[in-house]
C-alpha cells in the first residue's frame, strides 16, 4: 500500500523546516513509505521556476529520519542553484532513500519508488546518486517516465560520473589560473578525499596532466585499486585536512569544511565534487575566505553530472555534454572576477548569479 505524507500534515517536520531559514523556501517535501518493500524515502522539491526539478536519488543508512531530512533539504536547494548557474531550464529537487545500499535494494523497492515519483506528475525527475546506479534507474523507469541517468542502450547517458569529474577538473584548472596565473596542474600536490566513481575519474584526469595525487577513502578495496592504477599515494582519513598540498578536492559526502577542518587546511585551493561542502554556508564560507583559500563553489564545478543528465531530455549526446561541462572553466573565472570586484566570498558571488537568473525568470 502506498503511503504519501505531505510535510504540512507532519508537525515535527513542519516545525523543523519552518524553524530553519535556510530551508524555508522549499515548494514541497513529501515523505513516502511502503511496508511491503521496506521503502522509506523523502522527496524534496526546492524550486521549479526555471523548469521541473531534477536531482538524483541518494540511498544512505542515515542515523535518523531527521538526518535524512536535513540532507535532502540541503541537497535539493543546491540543485536549484546548480541548474540556474549552469543555464539549464531546470529547477532543483532531490530525494533520499533511507537504507543500506548494499543490503536493502530490490527491484520491487525501486519500482514502488517510481510510483511515488509518478504521482508528482513531472514536477520531479530523478536520476542516480550516491548509493544508486543506472541499473536501479531502470527499475524506477518501469513505473515512471520521470527518470534520467538510464543506460546508453536505452537511449540514456549511462554513468554521469565522467562528465561530473570533467567539470570539476575544469573548475580546478580555472582556480589554478586565478591563484597561480597558469591553469596547469603539472607538479601540483592534490589531495582527493573520496575515490568513488567521480573521485576516481578526477584522479585519472589530474594524474594525466602530471599532478602528484594523494588519496583517501573509507572503502579500502577501492582505495587500493585507485592507488595501484594511477600511482597515487594513500593517506589516512584524519590526515587529509592538514596535509601540505596545493589543492584539496572533497569528493565524498558534504560538510567537510567545518571550523576544525578549515583551521587545519594548508592548501591554496578547495575544488571538489562533493555537494554542500561548507558545513555552514555563511560562517565557513567567510572563514575559508579570510584564511586566504580560494573556494570553487561546489554547485558550480560539480554541475557536469546534471548537465549530462539534462542532455538526455533533449536526445543524449556525450560530446555535447562534455562541451557544455567545459564551459564551467569560464563560469568559474567569471565568479572569481565578480567576487573580487564586489569584495565578496566566491560562494556569495555564485549564489548571486544563480538567484538573478531565477528572479529574471519570475518577472
């Protein structure tokens, strides 16, 4: 039996959301559960001014429903800004499934999840994210057409990770240009935290250019494989932040840029693929700026995955997606220029550009 709860009928969640200014502007938050399949999911639609909301579905073993709600709200808001700053006719949304992606997946669960998405009548389009894959999206597609990130044999773009990594790479090179006057990464010491799909592709790109790469991940098997394939040096997870590197690339989960970690950083640039890297956007955005570290806004430089998925909606072409992701280089430089001209933090400059596009569309 399908059970859908609108947040307006869920008092604790309502109090939590409307008591937090950062998340008060969401259009719709839906809680979904199905006892038969064990599905527990939250779909958050932040803004649809520019088009239907599009964002991946993350499957994670959250410690509580409150933690899952906090994550999906932060992620969906980020998707709105990501789409806007990338010039896409999309709004921002995100979903999380509470569960262990290694144990709790089933075809029935994803088909049931697809029914919930279908009930939103196209207001939310999903795709893969942490803990889900293109094969999972195939099951979702059985009960809704509002899904992207499908395998190439079905006319989709397949794994968006290479395009995501390419966009991060472009943002990283633009950051190098801003700091050192040259966008070459040859000889630069780069710490990549998290070497999953995107992280591994990023390691491949920067290694090819001649960077010295240091990697860390909680998945030891994957860590060792990436180290062997690209001759990267493994460092302990707790050594990541204070490591004497030129660039820190967070490519795992978000909120790693907190007070403790920023105080420990010795790098000149932060440029990675993780979403919501600033634990507190205002406090830590200002803190990292005052420390003299150049921060490449995550929702800008990791937009390659969204660009790749969006291209499916218009007839997928991988080269076209890569060409569009390449423009992240120029947009990153524009943001740095705006930040310098207005004497504001880079994330503020990026937010302003995204918000201006949304406001223009409303008018």
